[in-house]
């Protein structure tokens, strides 16, 4: 007899999976009702996102323009495939606008981050008048961009307040032509963007500094860490995801800068302060090259999406390491 038979035990049989729970008619009705309730939102998302993108791709592959006398749905009659993309990627004017926009974005966002982070470290501490100072500092962000552009257009005139103020601190009579000199026009656009959107960077970074756990700071104090050691080994590592998100948000917005460049100089003099948005606006609404602009918009969208995906990778790696 086998060992199993000798011991009086029976060999275990194959594992039997428990039967799948039967779906009740009530559960099926609930799921069907859920799909019906979500359907309007999904349809709206398709209309707001998918349809414009499909239309943009369709128009970009044609030579259609609204001034041509034909409707958009017959644009296929002027099908030119990728000629608009080739023309845009070889256009000196567009490539110059891209380089100019990237430089403005890097300088503006970099200065906004430095000022915003320093102010966040300052305002996280309590001091008399902190609430009023915070409100005053956030005011530029609340001003409509068109209004801020007009304000700075007046301030940056040759005989305006900015040059008058500089004349008090520098020798001689300062008469810099901020808006008509090709060297100063991009600087003026950058200054306006820094003035208006540094408060947003400050607000995001302040929330990050205030979210640093007090117990970790107290532990660093007990161990005798200096302020700079706490900043380097406690505050900055914890704030890294918030800093990356703040930089991405501001960089994407600064890359689309239009109001300041158009209201101050209309992209001039010449194309000295012409950003990507100003260039596309000119081509679309002044030169009526809609299909060409659609192609360039797709190129810009792809480029910004790739850059944003690369910028988010440090956050994804950190989340994977913590998982």
C-alpha cells in the first residue's frame, strides 16, 4: 500500500477555483446607467479636443485659406501633403521666433523661480504686515494681461517713468528706447512677463515650503544643522516635485507669450520681439495663411509635449523609487 493509504489520508485533488460571482440584473443596470451618465461628458471632450485636432491636421495638409472663396470641407481639393510643414521648418522667420521664444522663456522663468523661491523662504516666516505684503505682491498676477501691457507701454516710453527713475541712480540722462530699439524690445517683453507672473511662481513655491513637515525640520535643528544644511538636505529634496511642476507650468505659459510682445511692440521693430504666438498671429490674421499656421501649430504642440514629458521624468523616477 502507498504511504497515503497507510496513513489513512487521501491525496489532495486539483485546486478548484471558486465560481465567478454571478452578475445580478441590478449591477448590470447600474453599469449601464453609469455609462449613460458619463456619455455626455465624453462626447463633450471629443468635441472640445479631438475634433479641433483632427480639423487642424486636415487643414495643415492643404493650401486652404478662408479668403480663397471655398469652404473648409472642400479643402481636400487643394491637398499639398506636407508642404506646409517643410516650408515652416525651413522658414528663417519661424525658426528665429522659436529661438527668441526659447530665450525669453529661459530667462523669464529662471528669474521668476529665483525671486519666487527667495520670497517663499522669506514669507514662510511670520513678520508684521506679512498678510498685507502677500496681497500686494500678488496683485500683478490679478491684472488682465492687456491692461498690464498697456501700463508697461506707458512706463517704457523714452520719456517715461522707467527712464526717469534710472536717471536718478545712473549718471546722465537715460533715454533708452525700450520699444523701438531691436536690442531692448525683447528685454522689455521679458521684464513684463517677469513682473506679472513672478507672483504665481511665488504662490506655488510658498505652498511647497509650507508643506515641509515640521518634525523633519525640528530633527535637523536637534542635530545642529545650519539653515543652509536644512535647505539643501530637507527643504529642497521634499520640494523637488513642486519645483518641477512650477517650472513646467510657467515654461509652458511663457512659451505661449503673446500679450506683452504684441501690446508693447507688435513683434517689432521688424521681428526683434516676435515670439511664436506673434508670428502665428501675423501669418493667420494678417497674411491669411491658415493652413500654414495649422502646420506650425502642430509642430509647436509636438515640441512642447515632448519637452514636458522629458521634464516630468524625474517625478516619475522618484515615484517609482518610492513605490
